[in-house]
């Protein structure tokens, strides 16, 4: 059974700092990995999608990497801003059972960027 | 605007009652999903549908039912058999396999009183 772990559970940083969020998964037979942002009481917004054949994806100040063989992904946020404060969730699609429709989520990292 | 609409946003239910959460999408997506989120937890898959008139159980389907009679609609019924239904429910859709970008609605809060 696929399991996804995110570390740290919470992170508080001063504005302008660069930071890294970590995600690990137990079954490397994934189809892809996605990073999402969730604001309090809201739905999820997809930030980056990395296919299993890719190593990284970039969007603006965000960069996500994927090392499928070691079961790890990182989300790098450059020059953090207070508006980046949210919960960041990692999810992997697929496992050795062959279901590409099933996303397995981590519990998220609660990020607070202080002005 | 294109997107996913969930209703109601907040719902209170008495124990023993069934309740139906609505999910409508105008993105022309084939696949739709229902997730449950408990405080401080990740999302867990309840049901998903790859195509109209077809759906499969996710990890926590017990006490829930769905239908997919139209491409744009995927309602979720929380039945009285669901022992702990108080949670945040999220509907999502994608163009095909979950391997494509998945889009979420704003969620529905269900509280059992």
C-alpha cells in the first residue's frame, strides 16, 4: 500500500527566506507526483505536476524535484512571501497495483511566512 | 467561468439521516472524484468515476454512495451507515487518469449534530 509522508509538519520562516518542503513515498511505481496548495477551509490548487520520467518542474518561484528511485520529492520556494502561507500537500498517482486513478496524499506541511 | 461547484458549503445533519452533497463541473472532464479530509490529515479517496455510468470504490467507501448519470455531475450521499461522517468533503475532476492535473472544488463541510 502506497504511503506518503511529508516533513516537516509545520514550518515558520521570515519573509524572503528560501525554503524546502519534503515528501517521501514508499512505492516507487508511481505514474506522477503533484504538489498542491490549500488555504484554510478551501479546496486544493495544483502547483506542479511531475511525470515519473521527469526530474523536476518549475513555475515562477517554485521548483519541484523528483527522485523516483529513492521515493523522494522536494518543493523549493524561493524568496518566500506572506502570501505563500498555506498548507502544502504532496500526492502521488499510481502504485504497484496499477491504479493510475488513485492519488495518495501526504498530511501536508503548514507553512507560515512572517512579514 | 470553468470550474467545479460544490454545494452546500456547510451542512448540518442529524444522526440517522442521509444527506447528499452536490458536485458539478463544466470542464468537460471524464473523471471525477470524492475525497474526505479530517483535521490535520491528508485526503482519503471515497469514490471515483472514470466515465459516465461507471464508478469504483476508493479506500473508505463504506457508508457512502454515488451516481454518475451525467458527465458533469457526481453527487455523493452520506448515509446513516457512515459512523463518523463529520468532515470536509472535496470533489475533484481530471481529463483522464489521475496522472493528469486534477482540479478541486471549494469543499463542503458536513457536521453531524
